């Protein structure tokens, strides 16, 4: 089989090798005979193409990769089986083993996106004339690798998604201690008693700063900037057009695409692609 390089449009061989064992076993056809099943690799390449380009599923018929019906059916099956979340989790474990997850400084922030078709966990976007939109809340470790993600309507306040985002961490988080504290960097939108109380309950040390405050503190103390890494990670995720604009009406399928994108970032950070 011809090797597939990381051309940005098809899943590289190295990532497919890690993902293939996560796929659920094939279900036998109830009639015992049917047309030849589309190859799993072709279906995953089609899903990856949709993630990267943001095209409609029906557009896959013109690519020659895989029929849109087979790709979408397989996507729904794998979403239900949690394949994409498992892929993200394994990527984080590989990153932790090769580089090490930096739990000492985490950053959280939300980003709004358009959702023209609406659906569950969408709402009026206050920055887009109340058109339908979605919000993703992203939690990153010290180097910007995503370790938590949650989805809700665009009208949901960032701080209201704090608990859900923290609880979405798919790997075991080490217990913070006096000599190994875990700081949580946030912007002014999280500056409320509810969030600070919640962070304390989870063992985080809150670092909530207003716009420009971090830059001023760096000039005074010479300390390193921390919160910008989550903004960079949002930018990385926006390179996947299916995330930049949410076309999924179902919240679980959109979250599956987010898990897929987070997994790709984690595996690349682990050095899987060299």
C-alpha cells in the first residue's frame, strides 16, 4: 500500500497506525451478504477531509476518497464508540511519555463560532447579530496542548463552562501539592467567586487577569506569559474548517470532531510526525 504523507488532506500513516486499533469490530450483516464494505482507512480519510475542509458530507462523492453515505455512517458508528476521544487520550499519554504534560500552568478560554444550521448546544451569538452560534471551552497545559474541551451555545458565559471543561480531561491528572502547585490562567471573564471557589475545590491556584494586565506584570517582574497558549491552540483548531464553522446539528458529532482535532495536536506534539 502506498504510504500517505502529511499533506494536510489525508490522515498520515503514523496517525492511522495509532487509530486503527481503536475502531470497534465490524458488525455482521443481518442478511449475510451485501456489497463489499468500504475500507476503514478510506472512510477515516474521508472523515479527516471533512474535518480539514469543512465541506458538506455530500461533497465527498466528488473526491474519489469514499462515498458520503459510507463515510457518514462510519463516522456516526465511531462517534458512538468513542473512537475520537480515545484517539485524543492516547495522544495525550504519548505526549506525556515523550515530552511530559505541563500540569504546573494550565490555561482556559472560550471561543465562539458560527453554527448556521443550529442544533443542540447552539444559541444566539452576541457578537454576530444574535445569529446561531456555538462556543467551545478549551483547557490547555503549559505548552498549549489541549487537555480539556466542552461545547455549549454561543450565548453561554465562559465561566459557566468551567466545571464541564475541567471534568472533560480524558487522562488522569496528578494531585497538586505544596511543592507542585497547578496554576489556572484565565482572563477577566472568569473573575467571579463561583469560578474561584470551583478552582479551589479542584486544587487549582487561580490566576485571573484582565486584558493587558499580564503584559504589564511581565514588564515589572520579568515573568513568563502563560495565558496566550490557549489562544494559540484555538488558532490551531480553527485550521480545521469543520470546527471554525459548525455544520453539525448534533452536539455529539461536533464534539467528536473537536476530539479528533485535539488528538491530532497531541500526537504531533508527541513527535509522531517527526
